[in-house]
């Protein structure tokens, strides 16, 4: 069993107090013993020199020594027993007082630990970095630790906010030239006299422009969904599935059941759409399928499950699929997507207090499960 710092401090100082008390009692015992021996020996010598005892007769030497020894033993025994009893009582009181004082001294550390735990376990921990310990009291080692921790939180908070602002600002700034490029390309391809080579080049540039546009839209959505949702509306994921889960290339099977959540309708629709599009894009050319299910689990969580056929995926590759710009295998070069689909799904689920898990199917393809809190 691991002892806490408070318990160790209490036992340490209580043990030192008991040890010091035992040493003091031992030294007192020795000094009193020597003092009694000298005093009783002096009284015995005085009695011999006088030569008169009770009844007018001189006492026997053996009788005097017996009285001296008995008196000394009784006094020392009383000192030892009473001293040990007093030491035990005072040590117990010292340990109890030490326990209270140790708890009082360690209270600031508990405050630091509680603040760090709230930030670390919060669903949107990066948004909880604005919290501070703000420890009051004398400027000692513990307050210096708390102040240093507050400075670290402030710098992390500033860094995260700057990163989000940069992504949003850069994405907005890049949308303008892409829109302009698309307009110029469409105008250039409008005349009928354009050669086939130029038309093919323009079509390729338009496709590249569209891909970059989707990338920027994904970055904007990722920056937006990374924030916790404050304004929530009633959304039934079954209705979203019936509206979004359609495809002309693969067979889409839907099993919508009531799955009411409270959240941002636009973000939740994008979550379902990204999962369906991901299942359609990473599928097999012929006889491919995507299955979408919604419902409420026995534990009260709303579940959205999207499964698809497709090529086998190694299980160790699955966690990396949720990282931005990560695409499995050669699809990172040929896929029309930006590699942000599952990253956005995870960010949206996290912003709504949920979680996302993925499992590679033995037959090939993937099963992605999203769990969200049920609407009250």
C-alpha cells in the first residue's frame, strides 16, 4: 500500500518526536539513578557515623543497604513507568497534531492538483486553459510553483488561441484567390474556339482548384468544430441519415432509429456526411456497400455506426486515420479528398461531448462508431 505524502510526513515527525522523547527519558533515568545513588549513599554514611538507630541501637549495614536499594528501585521504576505513559500520550497527541498541520500545509498542493486534473480531464482541455490557480498566501516554494504553473497555462492558452486564429485567417485569405482563379478558368473555357488541349488543361486546373477549395473549407470547419458548442438545438440523427446517406456508385443501406441529440445542426450534418463520403470513397469498385445505423444504446448514449466494404486495413493504421491530412496507402496521392474528413468527425464529436472509435473489419473496410450524449 502506497502511503500519501501527508501520512509519510506525519509518521516521520511523529517518529522523530517519539525517538527524542525516549532519548530524553533515558538520559533522565540515568541522571536520576546516579543522583539517588549518591544521595542514599550519603545518608547511609551519615547514619553509620551517628551510630544510633531506632531503639537506641546502631542499625546493621545489610539492613541499611537493603533500604537504600529498595528506595532507589522504587523511585526509578516509578520514573520509568510514569515517563513511558506520559511519552505515549504526548506522542499520540503530537501525531494527531502533525496530521492536522501536514494537511494544512499540503492544502495548496491539493488546489494545484485539482486545477490540473480539471484541465486534463475536460473534454475540451485546450479551451479550459484559461483557468488559473491564483494561489494566495505568503511567497514560499509552493506559491512559486503555483505561479509558474499559471504562467505555463497562460502561454499554452495563448498558443492554442493563436493557432486557431491563424488557421481561420489563413483559410479565409486563401479563399479569395481560389475563387478568382476559378472564375478566370471558367471564362477562359467558355469560348467555343478553345482547343481540346487547352480545354483539358483548364478542366484539370479546375479540378485542382476545387480540391484546394475543399481543403480550405475543411480547415475552416476543423477550426470551427474544434470549439465547444455553446448554442444547441434538437437534432435527430435518423433524419440526418435519411437526408445525407445517398450514393450513385455504391449501395447505401440505412437503418435509422431515433437518435436525438442536442447540438449544432450544421456540424452534426457534416459529421454524418463525412462518414458516409469516407465509406463511399474508400470502397471497392464493384458490389461495394455502406451501412449506416443510428440508435440509443442501453447506457443512454446515442450511437451512429457507419460500416463499409473495401480493401483490408491493418489495425495499427486505424488510429492514424483520424489525424489531419493522413490517408492510408497510395490514396494519399490519388484521393480527391483533403485528408480532413475523419479529423473533422472527431473534432465535431469532441465539441459535442462525444467520442469516436474505428475498427478495421476482417473482410475489409472500416466500422466507425460515434457516441454522443442523448438530448434531455
